[in-house]
């Protein structure tokens, strides 16, 4: 949004300048007397034009970003080499793999200048402390952190972007790959979209054929507590958006009559709250699902333990909502197997939302000590296969650059991740159907930072009043 406002201001300044100077640009002239006479005759007109030509109100880092957005990857690399040769680069992020990407970035710069060197340190704050750390660092004239890889669109919008702590940089090649330009693009720069999907243990006879089945009576799906991982709360916020509330209504209408009868009283009860919260026509379905979910899910500390539980023989009929990529690390044994679970959305006849998608975003800190290097590193991660390779081995993590995503799939073949060398399916649920499938047929709910921020107080306060389920 900030980019759009700045572009409009610049266009306005240019237009006013043209009006003041006439609709046609003067021809070049070597006649000094004529030029002097013209300047004297138009002094009164020129003065207002000079006042109108106010420069864009950009910080020093934003000015660098604006210039960088017109540069190629190689041009940015040369700027980075000039700026950071012999320096130390500090990054901070929610993903530890930024530490894996930095050595590859340095190798890339050394392919251009073999004498280039750079030390680096990558920090990964726990317990969502990244926002506090970046806020504290922003108080310095020149910060410690050059850039960040960060999640939770709600807090990014309200605490980092609106406050001017973080700046968005859109690499030229990334914009071109997405059929846009840096000036036209609105929003943050995502490194990737990750998905959390509904899965259930299939060693028994129970089937989950509808997203409402996960909030049915006596079902306590495993889920990272919304107060432990805030993106989980963003998932609930997004369900109240008109598009996703309609999906929940459609799924409800696909239920058999007996199940509709069980959920209907809760839906009716939520009608008043939906109106009070200013939600759309289907808002009561969203609030009903959220209420039933919060009051029934079995809170866990991490997605890893959820996955480890569901794939065991002893977890018969249990279900969960967890990061899809966790299945990649399951070690098969007599009592543990990926084949002990099913991905709900992959099953024929399944109705409703298949999971939740959220992004890792990339930003330059506004007081970055190495802004050119930060821009180059961000471009490297989003515009090259090697740059994204630290994340590329995981199914369920999709590069925001369609060209990079295509290259990653060609290398790792996630769509056949559950097949053996002959092509025979061994673990069906590990055959990733990809971003395009998940965001259409799979009905993946996608995080929208601005929407989350707009309802975080209203819907968020309502959620806080719900009574969580306690396994004890």
C-alpha cells in the first residue's frame, strides 16, 4: 500500500510540473539570449512548479530499495559486493534455514568477485520474540539486523509495517515472473507459502469426509495452541472473511441431516454475534466452526509431536491440523508409518476447507546497516533455485516465484514424493498435489495480513472469550 501511495504522489508531482511548464517539452537550444528571455518571462509560472516538485518522502533505505527494484540480480550482486566485502551480515527470522541460505549467497557473490568475503550471523528468536527484537533494534540510528524473514501477517502489518520498522523490496526478476512490476505490486514479498492440512489416523474405521467432522462431538483434533503459534489464530480470523465463510456454509449443507441437526443450534446461536462483529451473510457459519474448534481441539506445543502421534498404530481415529511437510521426516517402523494417516482433502468426496496457508515474508529493516546486500540476498532467495534450495526439499512449501517453483519441482519431484524408483505409489499422502491444487480444489484458507489486522481486535476479542478444551 505504501508503494502505491508513493507512486501516486510521484505521478502527481510530475503532472503538476508538466502543467506549469506547458503541455509540450521545449526543444533543446544553444541560444543563450533566448533562453534567458524565456526564463525571465516565465519566472512567475516556474516558481509554483518548483514548490510542487516536492521529492518523495522516502527514508534512506527506501530510496535504495526504489533504485534496487529496477536492477537485475547481477547488478544487485555488484552493489552488495561493494557494500559488504569484509563486513558481517546479521539476519533474523522465524526459519532457521536463512542460516543455510547465506553461505550459498556468499558463494554466488564470490562467483562474480572471488576476493569477496562476508561473515554472517542468523538469529531465530523463540516464543514469537522476533517482533520485540526488531522493535528494539529499530530504535537505533543504524540497526544490527540487515533484513528479516518473518511470519504472522497480522503482527507484521500492525507492528512492523505501519510503524515503519520494515520495508518491502520487490526484486525485478520476481515481479517479472509474476507478471507485474514493483510499482504495481501491492502487499509484502513472500518467500513461500506453507500449508497446514487436516490429517487423520486411518488404522480404524472412522472417516473424516467433511471439515465439520473435525469439530464434531467427541472429536479433539491435535493442534498447536493459538496462543503458542499466532498464525493459528490468523487461520481463525480468515475463516470469517466472506469467501471462506461461504466455503464453510457449503460444506455444512453437504452434511447428512443428522449432522446438520447437531451443528445447527450453534450456527443459529452465532447469528447475533456475527451481526455485532460486522461479518457477512455467512459469518455465523464461520463463528460456529471457530467456537466448536477452539472448545474442542487438543492443544499441542509443536507440529512435530502431532505428526509423530498420528502416524502410530495406537492413534486410531485421531485427527489433527499440522504442517504438511512434517510427513517427510517420519521414520518407518513396525508401529509407525506414513500409511497410518490420510490427508483429508485428498480423499474422494471430501467437502470443505482442506487446511490453512500462511507465508514467510522477506523485509529490509528501515535502519539496515547493509541495505544493498539485504536486497541482493532477498532477490537471491526469491529469484534463483539455489537461493530457495534451503526450503525446496520440503513438500507443502511453495516458492512465490512460479519459475523457481517449477525448477524446485523438477529437482525434488514432490508430486511423486510417495513413489518408489519404479513410480509405484508407496505413501500416497506424500504425493504433494501442489500450490495450484491446494488453493483451488483443496480449499486452502490463505492468510491475508490486512484482513487479519482489521479483525484482530473484534474477532480476536470474541475468540478470547471462548473456553478452550482441556485434555485433563
